[in-house]
């Protein structure tokens, strides 16, 4: 690839395909996450990063080396990693005396930091500590958010949006019942965020619909809210803007009822039913000598003329 006047031009077919994959698309690809280890981390933070990476595979990149990065002070290093790995989501782990066992969830817009939330780990149960079967790699989880703060508080609303973006998984058009294997449950209560991970077990119930049972799979976190960096309302609105080609065209006179049935309305001119052409059948033909009620009434009203 060659740089000329700020424009990157490809010299080979391979570099041309690479540049085309990075170009804007009407339907974006699956978002990837980069999981970064800070300059100083504890055993808890290191294992937490590995467990989150296990939940996110294969749409994640794990940086195993230590990186001297301070996201709230200078985010240029995160932006460099975002361009290098083509990731729009990140998780950064660090540990120090002032903020022990620290995790920072964040997302990018146009390779610049959009939102960041700093959560401190107060309690952690790893995947290794729970001796149960785990879900297959790449399983799309069900996300459940409980707590009034997720509906009323602005910071918790933005955090819910970020966690949904981070853990939502690939976009699918249909889901089968047996594919619902993983549940991530988030509870907001008194300034803390409780994250639980469950595996869905389908038990026999005696009928066609199975009985659902949740089994603790791990990892489990008890987070405490710390610092945050939220984008302005204008930038947040710009980041959620969709191109015209993605938005479906509005169709007039079409509605749906409570059961999802599609209803359409047709506007027609008033018709004269007397002139309506019916199906031609031999039994409906008028025979000679037969008078209908209308022709008989018309003949009765007509004046008689005697010659």
C-alpha cells in the first residue's frame, strides 16, 4: 500500500481486498472486541480477562503482553490498537492501590473512544472454580437486565447499552429453542452491578414445551461503579445514525394487529352493484318469455294504449 496526499492506494490484490474490507458498509460486520492487559494486573484481573475472552470467542482478540495504558488520561494507545485489530469494543484490566481489581468496558466510534465505564471487582468466581459443563464457543447469549436504575438513571442506561453491545453476539434472523443455551443476567442495586452467567438446561415436562432450568456456569462478578466517560448527546446521536439504504421504506395503509397479522387497506371508488359483471353460467341466463321482477313492475306502470 502506498500513501499519497493522505490517500491509501493498494499496489497488490491482497492489499486491495484488505482496504475494501475496511470500507464503510450498509450492513456492518460482526463487532469484535479487544481485551487488553494493563501494565500492572492482579491474578483476579488476569483470570477475569481470560474468562471474558472465553465468552467472546471467536469475535475477540486477547493481548497477553502488558501495556502501559491509562484510558482516562490518554486514549491514543487504545485508538491505535483499535485500528490495528479492527475492533470497536474493548475491555481493559488494571490493578493499583487506589483502584484495585479494575475493569474498563468501552466502545469506539470512527476509531475514537465513545463511552467508557470503570467497574471495580469486589467478588469474582472464575470458570475454573465452577465444575460444570460450559456452552460451545460462539453461542449467542440471552441478556437480562434487572433493576430500576437501568430504566431511570442516565449512567446506568448508557452502561446497559454498552454491555448489550459488548455481549450481544452475532445478528441472527431466527433462533431455535435448542440454541438458547446461555444466559447473562445483570442486576443493578445500590450502586453495584451483579453479573451472573447461567447455562440453560431443557428438562422433560410431560408436554411439548420443555421445562427450563438455569445452572450456574461462571464467571460471576460483583462490580462497583467507579469512573465513566460518556459521549455528548450530539456525538452519541451521530454514532447511532443509520444510512438510508438500511432503513426500510414505509409502506402506506399497512398495519399489524396484536398477534402480528399483517393487515392492508384498499381505497376504491364506489361501485354500482347492478352493473357488476358476475360469472357467466348457463343457469343464470335469461330465457325468452321470462320476466324479472323489475321488468314486470316497469310494464305495469307503463300507460296502456288502445288502438
